[in-house]
C-alpha cells in the first residue's frame, strides 16, 4: 500500500507570517493537531510544520502574545517528509525514527500535497505494526519528560 492510499490530500496549511492565534483557529476549524507551513498559497512549498504542542509550549507557556507572535519563529523547520508514491512502511519507519505522529507529503518540487498521520496508518494497517510504531514514537518522549 502506498502513502497516497491513506493520506489526507490537500491539507489545510498556514503561512510563516500567520500569527499563533490564527494557526490555532485553523487547527480548531480543521480539527487537526498540526499544520504544514508553506511559503505561499500558489506554490505550497513546504517550509515547516507547527503542532498544537508548539503553540502551547513555546508560545502560551512562555507568555508570548498569540495575537501578534508570527508562527515562523516557532515552527519546526525542515520537517520529515514523504512522497505519495512511497510505501506506507517508509512513513511508519520515519515516524518511529524521528518520533513524530504526522508527516507532510510533498511532490517532486517540495509542494505539500497531503499529510499522513499515525491514525491514518492505524486505520489501514496491521495491529501489531501500529503497536510497534506507537511504542517507538512515544518511548523517548516519555523517558525525556
């Protein structure tokens, strides 16, 4: 099975100059926990990714004003990515290796065409395999906390 078979196509994205508050609203409206950050709406070239945890820990917990804080200062630059024609196992391996739950899917030009999540894999894959993925993603985070 390929990533294109399970990914969410054309995900909601934000721009680096968007404020933390506007990104939080995007997440609420789309019911998602992360948003790819793109350079512009035309090319949709991936420049980073921001998660709900980033908003909480690096903006709200630090006392920054979400209404004026641009997301560019708090996004993860150079996120782990995959391609739609890759096998699902490659995304799963990347999630385990980099301890991430969501991976943007990009085309040959680096433009966002989708996003694949741990939940997408869980719904379409073998239970033993997803159990190992959840364990690997969570292992070091729990130890570091």
